[in-house]
C-alpha cells in the first residue's frame, strides 16, 4: 500500500514510496507555473499539517508558493485563460527603455561614410 489509511483522529500525513515521489516530481515538471502551484497546493492539502513545507522541499518550491496554490484552490480563484495576472511578469525591453534618438547633424541631412 502506498498511502496510509485515515485514522479516527483524521488524516495522517501520507508516507509515500520513492516511486510515488518520483511520479509527483515528474508530473509537476510537466505543468506550467500556475498549474504547478495548484498541484503543489492540492498535494499539500492531502498531507495536512506541514504539507506546505513537505511539498515545497519535494518540488524545490518556496513554501509560500505552495500555500498560495492551496489558498487559490480553496477560494476557487482559478483563472484558466492566463498563467499570470494582467500586468504580471517581466516588462518587455521595448517598454522598459526609451527609444534611442539619432544625433542630429549641422546640415540636417544624414552623414555619409566615405567609401574607398
């Protein structure tokens, strides 16, 4: 048996085999950023107390990321159309830097290079 059965006191954190750990890591690696966060949150819910830390260590995530995924699932804040919120992510280089202006010449016409 891979997972322990629930006890009368509630769910105990499951003890999983190395095969199941490898499968969890493989599956999580196939997901995008948002799906991976939700999956980590779901696995954390299944483990109960300390689940955020356990899954964060297993998947090499920050525990806050796992907690955020868990909270999003519980609050049903799942937006399927986007990976990041509007305005999230890195700014495009074109928006970050002002365009380079060409230096003006005294005559108003572009300078030509002498050709040999």
